[in-house]
C-alpha cells in the first residue's frame, strides 16, 4: 500500500499561518515586531532543512504578504516572487463580530475583557457556520469553497518532490484541514482558535488528492530562548 501511494505523491505543500498581527489595534492587518521575527526564524528553519520552494503564494492581506516575504528573507531568497491569491484570505472577523453583536465595538471588547471577547467570538463563529448571521460578505460554504479552490490553484503543475509555500490565516487553514479530514464544523472552529502564528501544516499533494501530514508545527520557536515568541493572535 505504501509503495503504491508513493508513486502518486507529487509535492509537499507547506501551509503557513501569518506571523503575529496587531490584535486590539486600529489596524489588525499589520505584523508586529514579534510577527516579523517569527517569519524570519521560520525562513531560517526552512533554509537549514535544505528546502527550496518552487512556488510561493500568499493571500492578499498585508500580514500574509509580509509573512511570506519575511520567510523568504530568512531563507536568503528575498528575490523570489510572491504570488497573490485572494482565496487564501481570512474570513472577515470584524463583520462576523458586528453581525452577531448587532454592531458592538469589537476593539473596545478586545481591550477590555479579553476572555469574554473570545467567548463572544466563538459563539459568533458557531452562528456563522449555521447560517444564522446576516450581513456577512460570504457564507460558511462559500468560505470553504474558495479556500479549497485556492489550494488547488497553488498545486497546479506541481511535480514530484516539489515544495510549495502557501501563506494564509488561522481560520482559512482550520477550515481547509477540517475539510481534508472530513471533520465536523466544530472541529474547524477549534483548529482556528488553537493555530499558532507562523505555525505550519504539511500537506502531501498527489494526483487528485491532498492529505494532511502534520499540523500546527512551530519548530523554529521551540528553543528555550524563543518560547515567549509562541503566539496565537
């Protein structure tokens, strides 16, 4: 069985969440100093593993694009072109919160009662997956479909032994992984909320198939002196 499967393995796709952004700030879509460092360290890790990416694709959000360029800088491959694909973008978290709370100020909630904010956000997320929210720019089903389309696009034309780098966000990755595993919606929510900044999954990509090999890896942050750089926002 393993030998037969091996003949169909085409490439390994490294699916990375962006570095730490600016939670609680007026503009969340901006890497923090920690987020920029996380990206560089991840690039150094890939370099030390001898990985060379045939293709690099990121969502169009600033935090995704800057994470991709930071990884490449850490690899010593800053001249590599980062392609863009909007299908890799995160769902609209602000719209999600506003729809559920009928327009409450999400930043005031974030900066006031952090734990209660996340309880509220989790409930809002669940309501969205059940099509109970109005005013969202996309449905839960549309979100999953465009993420899958983006991953399919990222692997087009890949050859055996290729390595592909895709930079996205926690919610999009959580949805993609849950779908790969055939897991229920609640699993996608949990995967989203536990995914670490610059954590990565490895997907084995074959002819007409994608399989999860590893999940939420942060080997570049697991040194004793870097443990404080493990973040979730």
